[in-house]
C-alpha cells in the first residue's frame, strides 16, 4: 500500500470555513481578560462599558472671554452698548476654565471692548452661551460601548474621559506556526541553500498577515520529517495557542504527515479545498483548538491564510472579516482555467485611459514574487473554463484604489533598464510604481493596439530597411499615432558559462547539435533577432538543440546558463554581467519605448520622460554594462537605425 496521502474530498472554501467554525466553541476557546484601557486599541469588548465620570465634570468655558450673568446683558444693542464691571459684573476666563459661580454665559473676547475696570458689549448673551455643561459629552453611568465592539483610537479617548482605566476584552487569538521538512533551513541562520534545500519563509509571511488581524503569533524552528517529532511539536503548541499551523506536509507526498498527526491528536475535518492555488489545505481540531495544514508552496499558503483562516480568525476574534477595495479590470490576455475548481489569478493592475487593465502573472503556486508584483487578484469560478482577453473581471486589490493612479503600466520586451527606471521612479518626489509585464516586443504592440498599456518596450529589427521598430509599427499599429523614445542601445549576444567551455564563437557554433541552447518566447524581439541570424547562417530550428525551449526574460536565460540547464542563450550583456557569466557579442540593437501619443499629456508619462532624459538615468544605464546612451531620451524617426 502506498504511503502517500490521497485527498479524501476537496470541498468549496465556504464549506471548509463553516465546517471549522461549527467544530469550534468560541465561548470556551476565547476567554475574557482585563487590560489597561490605553493598551486596548483593536481589542473587542467582552461586556458593555458604562461611564464612571461625566465629561466634562463641571460647567466650563468653551471660548476665551468673559463669564457673565446673561440677564444683566439683555439691554445691550448695537449702538447702545452697556458696561459690565470687572469687580463682579464679569470675570475673565480662558477656554476650559470652570464657569464661575452665579455666571451662566460666556462672551467671546472678540465681542467686547476691554477697558481697565470694565468691558463694553453691544449684543446680549443668552443663557449657557459658549458654555460646556456638565455631561455635555458623557453622562456618568451611561453606556459608552456595547459588548463585541472593536475598540478604536476614538474609543480610547472617550473611555479615559469617562474615568475608565481598565476594561474587560476578549483575549487575542494566539497562533503557532510549525515549519516542517528535512530540506527546510531556518532563515534566522542566514543560510545559503545547497541543492535540495530551501530557506524557510512561510512563517514570516504568516506573521505579517497575522499582524493585520491583531493575532499573537509564534513560530517554531523547523521540524524534521519524522512523525513523532511533529506530534511532539504540535502538542507543545496546543498548550499555548488557539490555532496551530503545520507549514508544508499537507500534500500527497510520502513524508507529508499532517493528516496523520491530526488523526493521532484529534479529528480531521477537511482534507483539501476546491481552490487553486491552495488545494492541499487541511483542517482539524484537537483539544477544542484548530489544527491547520498549510501548503508548502508560498502562494498556496497565502490563499490558505486569506481565504480559510482569515474568516475563521475574524469569527473567533468577534470582528468583521477585512474587506478589500475592488475594481473592474479588463484582462490583457486570455486566461483559461480548469472547471470544477475555483482559481485565483494574480494580476498586475493599472489605469490605462478611462479604465483599469489587469495583466495575469505567472500562476505557479511556488512563485512568491508574483504577489510582490501584483496589485490584486481575480477569482475564476469553478464553473468557468476561463476568461477571454478584454473581458472584465472583479479585482480584489492588495492596496487602495487610489494607489492605482500611481501605476505605470508597461507591457512589452524585457530589459534590465526597466528595473532601474522602476527604482528611480519610486525614489522621485511623487513616487510611481512601474508595473512591467514581459510579453515580448510583439506582445507589447498588441497591448498598445488593444489599449492595455501606457507604453511598450520594443527592439524589433527589420533587415529589409535596416531599421528598428517603425516597420513593425506601420504594419501592426496602422493609424495609431505613437511617439517612439529611445531608452538605450544595447549589446545582444550569447550568454555562456564563465570561461566559455564550449568555445562558442557565434551562431554557427550551434549548428553542431551538441550545444544545449535556451531560446526566448515567440514574439520577443530577441527571438526575432535570433531567427534572423539563424537564417542568415543557413541554419534550421531542427539543427539547434533546445530551440523549442523558451524563457521570458534575459535574466531567466542567464539563470539557465548559470545553473547548467543550458549551455548558452541569446540575451543582453547586462544579464550576463549580473550573474558573472561570459558573453559572446552578436549584434547591437535599439531598445525603444513606444508611447501612444494620446498619453503624452498623462502626468505619469511626463514624469517617466523627464527621468529618462536626465543625466542620472544615462549614468546609471551606462554603469550596468552592455549599453550605450547617445540616443537615450530622444524622439526616434523612421530610418534612424542606430543613429
């Protein structure tokens, strides 16, 4: 019999959440405690709170001026002033001073003519004018807050004003996270992983998410893949926590013990949820507390926390589940999905024209960087086979809707200089976030055609005219008025291991069939350049090992060479330099930014162009290596070639 876990039954997320809530007794699990009011921000009241003191506790002046008896002022008229003696007819007061005995009104200092021993007024005062009376804000014994109320900063002020110094609240939800796996290295040791090892990070992702829910969070050291060790760690965690999360170990591998541990210590409730990523989530109970098996892949783990744990924690805490800002966005490309399971798609989102555009990012569950690059995510229902390009989806945002106004949406060819621009833009007086989707030069032109980007990077070479980009713009964007701005001239060539062990001298070297090549995706300018050089050399794709293998960025090509997954790949010098690899030059090319002219007045594009034309950008690009900047920031025209 196999030692592997088989998912018993994947169930929809709402059903999984409801199952866990039904199995927990909140009143028994989350106890009340008494804490100082000044430490109670964000806590939930366990009982109604009544005022001990009134506020104010005395009649007080609400303005700077003079306290008077109102009935002594009734005859005052404009042009017929009356005088009040400072020896009893009026008393000077400042805001907040107690109202003197026998006085019932305040006349503002601006409305009196002040003499040495008297004041003169031209308007009567009415009873309790500019006076804060006892209990105006709070009356002793009245209810200030009901039970199950989340305490705000304003509530703290009201409680203290009412003489409340201690308050009964529910204790915070306590969570312990237990990383597991023989291959997992504690990040605290600052390790450099070897093959087969990974740096533990999910605990810190959970810690950050837990902070947003005001949870007391603890993480243990990684536990090796031994069932008895994990059982011991979970037992210890149960002694001090309401929720125990076992990180990884919830999938179908032979060393994934989470289900066995839950069966050993308590009751298994859920083994797999109908959502991707996040399917391997496991839920159970032990000692009346919640046990969770979180997937090891980071994006799956985040879905487990946000979709499953957050509503359960909110219920335990007596708080509303946090709600994200939502916008409608058009998808920049077709996004198929497997029916029968809800799918969460991470999106780069920005405003283009009058609407929002969402560009789907990589869907790999292990790619945590897709969350750092995304502005939000969309949900594809379980009954759907996907979403077509241009179709609108509801996007749940990671930040506020206003932040999208500060996003520069780029779709097109990848270049390392875009990272440089992104960093400099965030350091400007009005920071902008450059969101770059690597779809290749042709993908960038398609995005512009469909009004799904503010600008596109392109380096398309046309051998017939010996020019860059303009022949393709004429063909693929007919009738669209665009402005082409050069970013840099860059050096393309073969990225090879240090020392060039295969002695690659040019594209002809690939014709032997013995060199393992890594290619760029169809539509990429680098792919078009390679195909041109390949045809020029009389080679065919079938003669080049690895021609069909594709990557989407120059850095990904370089990483393949660095790790030995490929002997070489075509890319820019800067990528080879960044990873300490060697470089065999092949060609110089012009990397331009293609901007629909209608967006030239957009403040984001104005900021971008001002930056590109600065000496700071030119110096920074030159320091990357493999670039030249004689045309940087200039408007290009057909036939300019390399200038």
